[in-house]
């Protein structure tokens, strides 16, 4: 009987780890310990098609100048060179907005 309980516990642990790794953006979205921050990005590569949308995987910088990777989708293809302010919470991207180059914090170097 004890072997069955140990095996069940191991299976549940493996499934929980798989869920956290595969659905990290969902976990980050609802985790109150993950802070929300703005990440400034410049579109510097074309989007990948993603179920009728355009998927961007870009590297940007937060207001303190730390590098952050963000992934988001858009219903329109954004032209290269477009500056964006992305509201991110860990791996989850809440939204983005186009900004002018002058609105990017001064300490960020592309």
C-alpha cells in the first residue's frame, strides 16, 4: 500500500512540474508574488505566424536597464524599428503600446 502512495505522489509531482514549466505565463499571470513591470522593446526582427496572429519574441529593457525577454502576439504585423512599451508580469504579457523613440528611458542602449 505504501508503494502505491509513493508512486502516486511522484506522478503528481511530475505533473505539477510539467504544468509549471509548460504554462509559465499562466502561472505568472495569477501569481501575486511576481511583480508587474514595463519593458521597452524595439521590433528588430519579423514576427512568426501563430494561429492567424503574429508572434514576437523580443529582448527589451525595464526602466532600470535590465534585459528582459518578452513574448507576445499581435493581430497586425508591426514594422521593424517600432518602439513598444510592454506591460509584463514574469512570462505573461498583459498588453503593449506603441511609443515614440523619445519616450524610451535614456539609460537604455540598443
